[in-house]
């Protein structure tokens, strides 16, 4: 499964810190479970990993671990955007919508990580925790700082990921990945439209220069995602795609790339241009 994300390039290296997760347990875990009972409600334990060819199983463990890491990074991105929404004194109901996103992403982190465990365990990801997202220039005024992040993380990253996640969900045949992806798709629907709701409120307060700044922020993110697509394109292997797809059900690379290009046009470029954000890529 390839995940679209609008934040930054992944800094995975032999040196960085290991991406590991833990739960504190007891009362704290119980309160978390009460907040999001859907995690425990997933059909855990229904997947017989021994029936999946070992190559496909290893690739799936790697893909779900990478998905957990992407969700972790998105959690950081939506938290940074939430802070900026407070700083620019966005409307209370708009901030309230964004306030549930960090918890949504945290749930996605746990779902993806536990899916990797069901397949035999997570794989090693090393990263630099200080380089997970690119912060906007702190000298920018608060409204533009919020706009800079929301355009990158939501109008590009989250808006693009909805149709791709939905495609992956439809391709999933086993009840467990299907339930997990279904949950993520339901949460992401709101994340994907949020950026444009914010822009519709913020744009009257931004002048032409500031709109051009937002256009450049979108350009950089779109370019970074196009680079990820190049990597998917050069690594694709039809025979492998089909084996993994049969075992676990995710989109074949060519279908993913076609959908991604279509979504970039209809869900990202067109709505940004319609709002007068000048994008050039
Ligand atoms: Fe997510
Ligand atoms: Fe999200």
C-alpha cells in the first residue's frame, strides 16, 4: 500500500531513531479505548498469515509499518496546523473540527501498526523526529502561517489521499484490512475537505502576495508527491503486485498511479485554482 502524504520526504536512514510504539496501559488505555472503541472492534485475529506467500507477507509487513509511520507523521502535521489555527484565531467551530484530527491520526497509527503485527510484526523504520514536517517561516503572520501548513497538509496531502485510500479499501478482500481501511476512509473524508473550508474562510484576509505564497507551498508539496510516484513507477512489478493483491488486496501500481494523477487534478489543482491560488506544477 502506498500512502499519499503532503508533509515532507521520509527521512529514514540507518542512523535515525527507531519508529516504535507503546501503550501506557491500565486506566490510561481504558480511557483511550472508550474514546475510540472502533480499534478494539476490528476483526483482529481473523487473518491466517501462514497462507500468504512469504515474499508477499514481508512486503505487506513493510507496507503496513510504513503506513503506520505515515499516519504518525500526518498526526504531527495536523497537530501543528491545529496550533496555527488557534494562533490566527480561526472560528471556534472550524478549530473544533480540526481538534479531532490528531486523535483520528493516532487511531490510524495504531490500526496500521496492529495490522503489521497480525502479519508477523512491524519492520524497521529509522527516522529523524525533528525532520518529520517542514514548519512555515515563524516570521509569517499567523493567518499565512496557518494557510501555508493547511494548503500543504490538507489541500494537497489529505485531499489526495481520500480517493486513493478509497480505492485501496475497495480492493481489499479480507475482512480485517477491509475493516481497517474502511475506518480510515470514514475519518479521512472530513480531513480531505477541511483545507478548502479553511481557505474559503481565510482567503478574504489574504492579499495577492500571500496567495502566491500559498501557491508556492502547494507547488513544493505536489512536486514532492510526484517524486514519490516516480519511485512507485520504477519499482513496480506486475507479478508481485498480483500476488500481494490477491493475498491482502491493495491497488496494483498502475491503477494506483492512474488514480493518483486523476485525483491530483480533480481534488487538488482544480479546487485550488478555483479559489485563485496560483499553482504552476
Ligand atoms: Fe490518517
Ligand atoms: Fe488524515
